[in-house]
C-alpha cells in the first residue's frame, strides 16, 4: 500500500485528501481526489510510478461522491485509461449530475476486490452509508485493515449533512458495525493512519450521542416550540458562531434522528418540541 496526499477543497482543519494504491501486482487507486491542476499532475506522476516492474493498474475506486474525493476522477481515468469503480448509488448520482464520469463497475456489499500478485490481496466491499448514501469501506481481513474514506478522520471531524445524502442514525449504525470488526489499522481520507480504530469509532459514536443529548436538552428546556434557527445557538453554544452554518447541517441530521426516534415532534410553522 502506498499513500499520496493531495490538496483538496475539503473542510478545515483538513486541507488534503489521501489516495491509496493497493496491491503488489494488480493495483487499484482509491480516492481520485483533487480537482486542482497542479495537484493532478503530481497525482498522475505518483499513479504512473505504480506501474512497471510487473505491476499493473486495474481500476480507480471512489469511496463516495463528494468533490474532495472525486475531483480528479474524470481526468485520471482518461489519462491512465482506467475504469472507475463505485457503489451503484454513486454511479446513479454521477449519471444524473456528471455524465462524463462513468462508473464501469458497481461495488456491492460483500463483493471482493481480488488483486493478483506475489502477495495476493483481497479487499471486501462494505456498503457504509450515513455520511453519504453510496459510501463504501474496503476491508482486508488478512491484514485487519480498513480503507474508511469519510467514516472517520484523524484530523478534524466528519460532517453528516442531511441535504447531501447524510443520515445520522445510519451513520451511527455503520460506525458500530466497523467498531465490531476490531481492525488493527484504519486508513482515512483525511489525516494519518489510525491504530486501534475501534476506539476511534466508539469515540465518534459517544461524541454524536452526547451532541444529540445537548440538542434534546435545549429543546426540552423551553416551554414553547423552537425552529432550528432558534435551537442552533443553544445546541451549539460551545462552538464559534463563525461555524454555525456548518453546525446547522449537523443539527439538521441530529434533529432528523430525534424525530425518527419519536422523541421530538414537528409542529406547524417548522417548529419543534
């Protein structure tokens, strides 16, 4: 496995997205991330260096559809003559919004990606929605390693945005699923490799549930129903108001879960209690 970090339009404090080259003879490239031309030139140099000496590039894997993960996909597929592999939801998204980005192979839950070589590798596809509906994680049982995309990060955090395919309850369920794999190593799209990733998955779950508790407490402390705009500064009183637009996206996802759980109800005029 080899890693390349490219500058991308991602959320601070992260500034780069990691791409990975997997395999010892057959090689797949995961996360064709950067949309910036100077970074794309460096990425292509790195990718081409994976070829030769008996190594063969066979495909490009998208973990999901967000720009900081697919910004170079069309360019890299064309320049390298490689097919793009992604979940069918991601393929459908691009068929509608970016028809030039053609997904040749739909990655499905439980499907193996088998890479031939002196040390053959098998990476099982896990469909892990929640951050994005078509998000996939790759799992190597042989090495107890996960390629986790945007499920977690070792720099910054992960945004769950309802308006961009995020779903909080699903995300928490998939984090718990990954936690129970007891992997030894997770390779995220943002930040350094993560040793003992199960501890980080558990931390993410606790953090989200703690925030959910704060949101619920803010609602129940009032005798009248609140709009999300009114709830925001109370539920996120511990963060800089400058990031309220991002916090609002998380609040929407937390709120959706509380409504689905039957804990919060919606009243007329977009107010909740």
